[in-house]
C-alpha cells in the first residue's frame, strides 16, 4: 500500500510527533506507516484522514500486489 502521509504532513508543517499526538499513537507508528512497513487499521486510517480533512483514498492507495 502506498501512502502520501509525509506529503500531507509537510503541507501542514506537522512533525511525525505532532501527528502521532493528535491521533493517539506513537511517533514510531507514524514512521512505520510512512516507510510502508505498517498498514494502519481502518480506524487509524480514518483518524489520519480526518486530521488532514481529506478522504482516506487521497492518502492511502492500493498497489497491484495488495
């Protein structure tokens, strides 16, 4: 799964720690999502999308092998 989480954070001048605190996870979780090592749960993906006021699909995208 591809994601544009880092881009969305940059648009809002937000650190990984800022985002993590806002949605209630660790900074390491955000780092793992951005690196593609961790696929967030539906609830977490929805919280992230809500934080940026965008649709989930604008941040997370399925790849052919998913």
